[in-house]
């Protein structure tokens, strides 16, 4: 069961916390991968100095963020790693939630195949670049519809488990001035797949 569009057309902070515990699903040619979302970061739009759209910057790269919530924003960092973001808020209110880490639940053999050479299962998906490799997420999925699409989407966990949410500063945004210490990273306390405690 999927979330309605209205789940995503809320502010990024709300979406970032509420995505925890639910499922990121990737349908590949070799089969389906399902992973529990365990860590996110909120990027809160044009006033957030850590956000790609700070100051209402609108470029070819960030165009996905101006779509209505519930689309994917995929970009490359360091010239080698892709990052998957869930667009939040309404059209032309460019906010997004970075999926920082997931816990593989189904299709684990596919995940291991996509992450050849990784010995420790924890290291398969405990970071944004790692999970993108594990789930074969690249720019071809940029702007895809996470509500109605079939290749990449988010499903409700209809059997939620009890967990505590930790709020912490976001990672690697030292350039963001007074925004660098905002507790806008959310993660499931005690989950071994969280990228950084």
C-alpha cells in the first residue's frame, strides 16, 4: 500500500521523520529489492543554506525539487556517487528529504551482487551513495514518481514496529552557516544500518 501524494506535499521536516520505518522499493530487471528507511535528512528549501535551492536557485540539476512532493531528486556527488532524495512540499516550494540509509529486507542477494566486495552486511546500505549503488539508483530515476511509478516507489509499513527517533545535525554541511547544526537528520535509534551515530 502506497502513501497518497498528500503525505509528501508537507514540509520536509515532517516527511523526513514520518518516512522512517517505511519501505523503499526498487524493481529491477533481476527482481525486487525492499528496504526499510532508517535514516533521513530534511532540506527545507529556499531559506535553508544547506539546500540546493537556497535563495530560490533553479537549475537543470535542481529542477526535480520544484515538482510536487512525491517525486525523486537524484544527483551525483564527488563525481561518483548518486544520492536519492524524496521531493517534499508543494509545486515550486523546493524542499527534499535525503534518504541516508536503509535496511535491506527483501532481495538481499541482489543487493550483495550490486555491492560486490562488501563483506559486512551493515556496509551494504549505510550511507546515501552506498544505498544508491545497492538499489541501482542513478540519474535515470531523477524526477520519477514515487507515488505512482513502478521502478522506484515507497510503500507503507502496515505493521510498524516500536522505535525511537533521534534528531541530529546533518552530515557534511559545514558550509551552511547557522544551518549546519540544525537537528534535521532523523534516524531510528539503535539500527545498525544508520550511517553515523
